[in-house]
């Protein structure tokens, strides 16, 4: 940053250096929301402070009030929210009682913020360069004349290639990682003293996540900024923060240095959180709280007899092409050399000659970053999508040859089931939990199954640990974990042989994730199922799967036994994936 | 974003896509007019004609031929740009439409401008104070506006502002007797008069426009204000607005550059629909205000089974509609970089 | 056309008065002296009456912009208003005329000073060309000419520059009056022929949009669907120059608006106002209303003999006794017009026409009559009305519906759009029971009967067929009124009409016009269109 | 974001066991909340109930025979014996306004029902399957949309004759594109939703997925459209009456009454147009506001 910029706008509100060494002090902050069910306290009595240059992590599961706390600090709460009591002081300025215009001065210039979902955080119809200029000019950090140059300089700072070209880009033309860099550029444009990063990497691939967080760390360090990192991921927080506070239900339950906290978690909630976080060396059972009752399988099944030497699922040379839109011929293309654009591919190959097998009773993880073709593959195996070529042999029958649209009524339908990524999206909003679970019984079950439906639903609910009282609820009346259980109950209703788990815990909090993963493991043994576990998170895959398939760009990058692959990856890509996973300090045993 | 030629070609393609709909309109209109119960030949023949002269006229109008043949003849005429003669006014339909269309368009444009000028601020106001009294008041006003039949509003306005109060000029079409219509450049009296610097005539034309435009505007407030409110609300709750706020952008920048520009997209779509709807609704308003537009022309033509006039009217409206949609598409791509013409 | 305001009196004051669009200003003030503004409800569709499809309101062009050979005189009505006088034929372009000794021809002497508006003299060749045109183009003009026994061009002879002869196919009392109706107007044939083409020898395209006449006015501007501007023809020779220089005829479809305009004094005349407005406006200050009973016109209820029950005369009479005449007259006509019911005797005492029929509301009698037929329990019949005339037809129909219900005749009211009315009611004659408004231009009862009571004739929408009526009409149609045989035959005709009632008369309507009290010279004409030739303005 | 935060923080609304009665009770509670939190919606619902009552019991409520003419009391201003005055035939305007409610409601309900059923079938199939049906129905709907809608309605009524049925058909046809489009869009955005895939996995055939899983979820936005269209259908019928293509006299209908009364305003007999006009406005107004309320009830989040 050029020196003149530093002097340019920072005159009115030089934080009072004498009062405290802390940049921010929050005391007994309570935030209330007025809802139709009355007043709800989202944040109660929260106190914390941030020293200059310090990185504070606020960790909590959804609903813990961690984001609300930061919004309160910025005074950008929704209209129905208000700061009920407490004090917030930023460098001697009383943020709670500051006028709106003062707050506007502070926002962006003294305190700025990075949000999750970077693409949505940018104005979709304004050039990113202009958006940078807007902020700088608002706070007097640039004039009409030099704004563009400064914006390009900022883009350079956040390591965007071709900043001159990117200046003219719109958010939709940039990748998620690039968008997050732009958001960071907006946040640091006016060299604030405090940067709040609210789940800045949710939805980004691990490799991108690492790059983004490293960049933030670097920039803040270089400018001596303080940072608040808000995240649900303890591992992430501990890897990047000096100090952590843990929030639960609007309250701070524990506050300590990052290493300290992992070493000696004081509060039971913290302990539970730390336990539930998937990490190297931990067994799936370790994720559950120590005092958790071991689940007793309700109906231990006699070990099934499997045909010899034949896998449950054999996928051979599977290919899926999607047609591309005919490229619009541009004038300059026509005047180009005689090399006709016929060579340009007219199809996009999402999955390229993929081979894999799943044995009876085996769990296979399918891992890759977004866009690697893992979802397309699972859709084809699930027979929701027709492959372009290749075969899918299931239990000795080439089900790949059956058109997807007729498969719904096929006898094999009940043998192949799926648990979806988003438990909310995958439940019909107008069906009660009971209706959702019973649907496959009625559609695919025989007459005796249908007659017996009520009892079977009750048993399934039992198996997935869903209280029967919740069966009459609609999805929006259920919590995320409960919805996931409904989805699982539905999937196992007809004793499938193969269950595809499409990131079944991605939308869940870690503690819930731990429970659901354990549930899945139990069910697998109980019902003698095979799993195809689709995920981007190697740490989670490791817990459940014996074998892992790493995909990249529609092809298989690497296949192997889980432990072997993780301890000794054969390809550069896998190595990169592994190294990008944030590793929390080892928990003291 | 795309090279100009590709934009041109995509416009051409868009027009091509509209052709089936236009053809559909031609067919349906043709069949509908033939199904009208009147006998144009009898009408054309005049009040005291005998059966023989009616038959003669039927032959000369080609009405004695089988329907498919009539349709082919009609298509042939259309291809040559011929729309035929109106029976009731005795003028070539094309000429009549060209003369009357500016009247309708001037009224519609002015009404929509007026409506936008009221509805958009109202929508924004309501969206920035959701659930507050001002929100309810806005909703109440615009809903009341759309609940009134236009012919009733028109008559009531004339009664109050012209007959009782005498504030408005007499509802006698586009210009009072005292003025001569300005030379045609755009066909819009106000603009044409301004072009030659005749303020007085421009003012008089504007005065004539006021009441019918208010009538139409009242009716179109609701869709525009509602859409503005809804899309503003949605945009205001979106994350990039939060980013903008968190970056300390001023309220005006957030509301204008960030929120409104995004919110305006669905409003433009609505505006397009409202525009074509208003052109249709003109029918009733023009009747009340003796406005010499195509709406009143269409009603008269329909009532007397004036085939050529009805066909010409509907066809020109359909063409206008297609053109309008194209303009909206283009506007969209100008405002929203995410959308390409060739989606 | 000069593009500046053609009325540029006080531009400066007008501007200052118009700073706000809502600021009050009066157009009547803005309209300068010498200009009369008239509003009408209908629209003009041609400047050429002979053209096929020209509508009635357009006939006023023929009246105001063209002359005829002869014209009717003017008389003062009992209420002081002016009306044309059917009994007096006066010179127009012809200064004199005579029947040849053999009675087979009419010789017209054209006025020497008669010139067209372009200054060229009116010649017998022009007259010949114009009358040829009237009989050759077919359609309504030819039919109207035929009524005057003028059927083919060979009848018309230009003897010399100023002498014109018509050879008659039969002597008829209708011939001369028929030359005074709007149809046989005299066109400047030199101008017209310049614009004639091989396909269009009668220059219909040109005359459709242009006027080439010798009449009192020229048309300076015509915006179809909006307005027509007449300007006085300073070279007019057929009468005293009109008192106003310019007449603006503005088309205002909404009756309420027309009323508001005249009431507020923004226009000088509203031509053809509704009965209700006529009644009420008459009481307003500054507005005068002239309501003239329309000659030879009756509003009727027509039972169609093609519909079985109405073939029985007693059923028709029963219907005639159920009609609530008084109420209809009050509600549908607001008392404007002449009652056509309650005649004293079953047979006429004189031959005045129209005259009341011997029926009045008498449900008992109707029931008794109906009881004599096989329809004593009534029947169902649709009652059709013309949508374009709904203002009187609808209330009348509703009251008739109520009345008929009292004797067990159930009706449903069918509104038929104006365009379809003609073909359904008059051409196909298929409406079992309907309201009708025929009026004849030539003021003779036999002329009315010719159109409305003879089988197959257009306005006989009742499908009435009576050989005796046919014979009587045939005998009287061309017979001079002074002929001693005439009156008895007409009496017999009326007697049959009274008894047979294929048309049940309701009332004789009036033509109402409301005008500012400053306007003078309004004159009623049988053609029911604006005659602006005598208009003047007090203080102009 | 805040939404989820809040739900979790506040704990979900406690719903007692599975009894149906309780569920109805919560629904009633929800409706009551929507009504009381928004006075305009409450007003709309009150008016709606009133209009429905008038529609059903109108003929018994009306103080006079709406068809009985009486020339001696024609054109009387409002008085104690005739609250809304009398018309040019001496008929009681109040009675006519009341009795007209049923016909106007009937026209709009029938028209909207027809276009809703036809439009949603066409739109759903087009939105779900796509392909040639989508293309053809899309062109068909484009064709209707390219017409000036009111003129199309006029044309249909003029061609088929002005009976109540034809007014209903004409109104239904010009409303059809809106339903087809909404249905198509709503089905289309859901055709790849998780629960749809799950339904397929549960063995639902395509037709069943569309009818039992997707369509019920697409209903709420269409409900709003229905209520807005009801108002529009009434206005449309009134407009047709105004140019003489409405129902037959002497049947009382608001549009005709306004159209007739309009000619009497200038002469001072304002009551003939004002009262039916007010009734018309009130009904349309009610339906329009009802749309908002309905949306609040079926999907409170849309209003945020």
C-alpha cells in the first residue's frame, strides 16, 4: 500500500492508544431479536477482547450466536434485532451508542468483514474493480482519478493474476476462490484495524480454503491488523488463531489460547466439540462423547451369504458426456486461419472411463474437489442419470443398460438407495416424516409391506434413533440431525444392498455429524449394506471407508486402501489434498 | 460482451423465434374475425342495399371463397405489406394504424412514466420499511388503484376535474380546438411541439394527456410498486448488500447503486408486461377520453366486424409486443452481465 | 395548412392562462369569433356519400359542402325553432324547372352565377356526371335514386351549358323531392375526372378524401375519428353566406362527455343529444335545446310473422295491448317525442302520418285476446334489441318484457351488436320480436309503407305480407297527394296497419340538439344530420 | 442465516404430540398471527367473508326484487327506503348490487378455475418433461400472450356471442398463460430438487413424482396468482360489459351497472354508477389483498 494512502483517510478516528492495549472490548453483550414467538436472546452476556494484531477465533455450531455477535459489533443486525445491553468499545469509541454516520465511517475503514459464500457477497452486476473503488472512495482512500490504479493495486495484493483484466470482470466470471480474494480486497481496501472473517471458506474446496486463509493471515500480519475468525470448524480455528472462544447457545462457554484449549478443554461442551472433530488417528467411535451409551443393534442380522468372487458393484469404463452449447462464433474467429473451430469439443466429459468395484459389505469413499465428477458418477450408479457409455453391473446384472426413467419401477430400485447431501432439500416439504419414510414402502413394497407400513416405519425410526413423537412433523419443524435421520430411514426402508451417501453430513454441525456417522456405521453392520461414500473431506471418509477413490477432472487419480493412501499418497494431487486439511493440535488423551 | 455482429445475429435469431407466435396470432385472428357474427358485405353495402348488391360486394371482398383460400389471399396481401381497407372508416388499415398508433403510444408512455415515477419510489419506500404503517399505506393505495375499472376511474376523473372543478381541459382527444397539431416527427404531440419550440401547444397537449394518463397510471401502479417492493426486499436481504453495508458504503450508494440496480431487473420484466397490458387496456380509456388511438379503433372495428381493421390492429400489437420483448431482453443484458442474449 | 395556430387570437394571454395544465381555461373563449364548435357522437368515415360503406353521419358533407338542383324550404316550428319545409321546393343550383308538356321530362335551368369553390362555373355536364354517378355506383345511393324513379344515366341529359333534362320513366310525386335529398349532390366533374382512373372512373378514391363542390363550406381538415373542420365557401351562391366562418365538428363518443362540454359552455352545439339530456339540459341556463319530432319515423315493436305465434293477428293485438306505453315513453324517451298509442278510433279519421294507433295498455283485453288463440298460456320468445341503440331500446325492452310477462309471454332480451343487427333483423329478418326505428326521408305514408310493410322490402323486418297493402302502396306511391283517390287509399292502408299491427308503434322520436344560446340558425332536416349552412353566432 | 440462527436459538416452536387437532390448532394460530400482525390482511379477510355471504344469500338479503321496474320512482337519489337510490327504470340499486355479487363471483371463480386447471396441467407437464411438449405449449402460450389480452377476450365474446359461459371462457383463455407460466417455472425449479430425486429412488413413477411430490409444492405461488386473478377476472367481465359485450339485461351485474350508470354521472345521478362501482372495487380490492394474506399464510418467509 502506498504511504500516501495510509495518511489519507485516517485522521478523524485515530483510536485512543492510551485507554487500553485492546483494540476491541466487548462486555456483557446481549442481543435480542423480536420474532413472532416473542423476544429471543441470540447472544447473552458475551464478553471478549481482542488485542492489536491478535487473531481471535470464535467457534460454535449453528445457532450459537457467533455471527450475530460480529454483526452486533458492526451494528449491521437485521431490522428486528437490537443490542439489549452490554458495551462494545473499539479503540475508545463506544460502538453501541455511536451515531449511524460514525458507524458508517467505522465500517470498512476501521472494522471490515469477510463473509461466507463469496460469490453472493459481491454485487453481481457491478464490475469487481468498481466495487473496490466504491469502498475506497467512500472512505476517502481514493479519488476519481486514482481509484482505478489503486483498485488494480489491491487486486495485485490479493494475488489475482491479470489484475488489469480482472478489474473489468463480474463476479460470475470468477471462481469461488477468486471471488473470496475480491471480498478480502474489499475488506482490506481501507486498511482497517480489525478484520472479521465470518466462515470465510465454507463451500470452498480444501485447497482453496488453505490458500484463502493463508492469504488473510499474511495480509493481516503485514498490516498489523487484528482478526476475528468465526467458524464452526475447531480444527480450522486452532490452526489459524492465537486465541479461541467457544460459544454455545448465545453464551461464551470457554475462552483460551488455541493450543491451551486443545490441550486442556475445560468446559464439557468444548470437550464434546473437540472430540467430535474428525482428526488424524481418531477412530469413528472416538468422536462420540465418552459417556455416550454404546448403541445396541436392535436386530443383529445373520451374516449374509454372498456369491463368491463377484463384487456387488462393478463399474467399467463409465463415461458421461454433457452437450456443450454451440460456441457463438465471433467475428474475429471467422477471420482466423483456416483451422476451423470444428476441433472445439462440443461435449463436456464429466466422467471419463471410470472403473471401480464395491464388494459386498464394503465401504468405498469417493473423494474429490467440486466439479471432479463425483456427483455425476454417483447419479449414474444410482440410476438417476444414463451414462454415455460403459457398464454398471450390480449384483450380477447390468443395470446400466436400463434407462433411468424406467428404473424407478424396476425390481432393483429398492436395492440401490441414497442418502442426500442436504437433508432439508431432500425431504418433501409437504410430507411429514412418517410420509417420507413410508413412501418407498408404499411404492416399492409388496402388499404385505404396505399393510405393515405403520409398524415398519416405527421400527425404522427406532433404528435411526428418531423419536416416534417426531414422525408427524414436517421437515421445517425438524432439526438438521433429525432430518438427516429421516433421510437415512427412508433410504434403508427396503433393505438396500448398496447405499450411496452423498456428503450426508456436509450440512450438519460437527457434533451431529459424529452421531450420524456412527449411526451409519452401525446400520451398515446391522443391515449388511455396502456404502459408496461421496465426500470432499478425506478426514471424514477415512472414518467410514476401507477403500478410497480420489477423483479429479472426471478421472480417477488414485485408488487404494484408506490408511495406506492417506499415510502414503501416490500422487501429487492427493498429497496436496491431504496437506490442505487443517490439523488441530493433538488432543491430550 | 459478445461482438456486435453476434449480438445482431442473436437479435435476428430472437426475432426468428418470435415468428411462430406471430404466425399463431395471424391464424387465430383470422379465424376469430371470420367467426364474428356480422356480415361485412351487408354492412359495406349500406343501409338500403338489396341482396344482389350485397352478393356483389361479397364477391369483390373475396368473402365468397372458401376459408383456406381467403387465408392464403390474406397472407399474400400481408406479404406485400397490404392490410386492406377498413370498412367502417373507409381508410386503409395501415394508414389508420400509423396515424393512430402514436396517439396510443404517447398516452401509454406518458402513463407508464407517471406510474413509474410514483410506483418505484413507493415500492422502495415500502421495501425499506417493511411491516411499518408506510408499507401498509403503499399497499393499500396501489391495490385500490388496480381495483378500479379504468373506464370508471376515467369517468370519475372527468366528472370531478373537468365538470365540477374545471381544472382539466375538456376531454376531447389529443389537442383542444384552439391548437393545430404540430408537424409530425415522432407523432407524439408534446415532443413534436417542443421540437419546433412551440411551448404553448406542447403544454396544451400535455394538459390533454394528464387525465387519461392518470387513469392508466392508477391502474398500473400496483404491479410496478409491488414488484419493486418485492425485488427490493429480496435484494436488500441478500448478502452483497450486507457486504456493502459492512464496507461502510453510504445509504444512498447501497440503496441506489447496489440494491436498486439489482432490483430493477424484475421491474423491467414487469414493465414490459404492463406495457403490453396497458396498450390493451387503452381500449376502454380511449373511449372515455375520445382519444384517437388504436384502442378505440379496435373496439369500433370489432363491434362492426371490420375484419381488416381487427386483423391489422391485432397484428400490429403482436409485432409491438415482440419488439418490446426484444428491447427488454437487450435492456436486461445491458444491466445484468450474467445474462447473455443467446441463453 | 398553416402550421401556426389557425386561431391565433391572443397567443400571449392563452399562454399565461395555461401555465399549469390544470389551470382553468375555457375553450369557447379560446375559440375565436366566427367559429362554431359542434360535437357529435358518431364518426364520419368518408367525404363521399356515393361511396360504398359511407355511414350516415358522413351525409352532412353532402349537405354542407355540395349543392343539389333543388332544395326544400324552411319553416318555423311552433316552438320557434327552424325546420326544413317538405311542402316547399325551392331553387338550389337550378333557378327554375318545368315539366315538359308530354309530362315525360323535367327541364332544369341552372343559375348563371353558380360556381364551384374553385371558381369554375357549374354546368349541366357537371350535373349529368354527378347524377350518373349517383345511379351507377350502386348501393344505397342507387336505391334512394330509384325511389324517385331515377335509375339509369340515360335519363340524364345535358342539353346545353346551363340546361339539364331528366327523362322520366314514369310521372311520380317522388321525383322532385328525391332530387332534394343528400344523394344527388352536384360534383365538380372537371376536378373529379382529373383524379379518375380506368379502374376508378368515378374518382371514388379522390372524392372519398376530398370535396369538390359548390356548397356553403369547404373541408379544410379531416382527421378521421377525431374532427372535421369546415370553412366557409366565400363563393357560395345558393344562399346567404353562413354566419360563422368556420365550423369544427368534433367526434366525442361518450355521451356524458358531450353533455359536460355543452353544459360547461366549451362547445357551441351538441348535435343529437339523448332524450334524457335534452329534457334536463333544457332547464339549464345558457343552453337551449331544440327537439324536433322526426318526420315519418316511428319507434316500433315488431312481432315477426315468421315466428309462429305472431302469425295469429290476435296474438299481435294482444301484445299491442300489453305494452306499457306510458311508462316506456316516460322512462325510455323521457317524454321527448309524440305518443303513438291511444288512438281514439279503430279506423283513421285523417291521413296525417304518423298518427297514434288505437292501442293502449290493457292487460285484461290482452288476456282476453290471447285466450281466443291457442297461446292462452303464453309462450317464450326472445326480444332482440340493437346494442348501438341500447339507450332507448334497453329500457323499453325491459318494460315490454315485464308487460308481456303479465300475460304469460316469457321473453329473454338479446342484445345484438350494431354490425350484426342489419343482417339479422333486416336482411335475414329472423328476429322473432324486436324493436325497430325506421324512418323515411320522403315524407309520405305510402313511402313509409313501401319500405316497412311490403314483403321482401328491407325494413319490413316483421315479414308482413298482405296483397292488399301491396296493391295500395303500388297505387299510391307515385300518385300526387292532391289526387282525390289518394286519401281514401291511404286511410285504408292505415286501417289495415291498425288492425293487423305487424308493427306496434311506441312513439315518434325527436331529434334533439343542445346549443349555447349564442348559436343561431339551427335547422332540423329529415336526414337528421347537421346542417351548418344557416349557423350564426350572436356577438360574433 | 439469521433465520437458522434464530430457530435454533429460540428452540423450534414446540409442537405437542402428533394429534391432528393440535396441528389444526397451530395452523389456526398461524393464521391468526398473520391476520393480526397485518391489519390490511385482516380487513381483506373480513371483506372476503362478507362478499361470499352476499354471494350465497344475496337474493334473500336484497330488500327488493332486483328486476322489478317501477317508472314512478325512477332515478331517485339514495333515501331510507332505497339506500342506494333507484335506476332509470325505478329498480332498487342496492338490491341489484347485492344480487349481482353471485354472478360476478361465479364468473370469476369459474374462469379462474378453468384457467388454473388447464394452465397448471399444461405448465406442469411442460416444466417437468420439457422437450417437444414444452416447445409446442410454449409457442401456444406465446401466441396468446402476443395478443392484447383484453381485445382477445372481446374477440372471443364477440365471435361466440355474449353469454355468461362465453365470458367465462374468454376470461379463462386470457388468464391461462399466467398459470401455465407459473406452473412451468415452479415445477421446473423443483424437477431436480433433492426430494424429487429421493421420490424417484422411492419408486415413484415420473407421473406420480409430478402429481404427488412436485405439484403440491408448486401450489402456494399459484394460490397467490389465483386470488389476484379473481379480481382481474371481475374487472375483465366489467370491461366487457362496458363496451356492450357483457351479460344480458336485465341480469344485474356490476360492470353493466357501472357502464349504464356512467352515462348518468354528469346529469347528477351519481348513485347509479358509484355504488356498483364501489362494490366492484371492493371485491377486486379484497381479492388483491387476499393474495398477499394468502401468501403470508402459505409461506410466511416470502414476505420477510
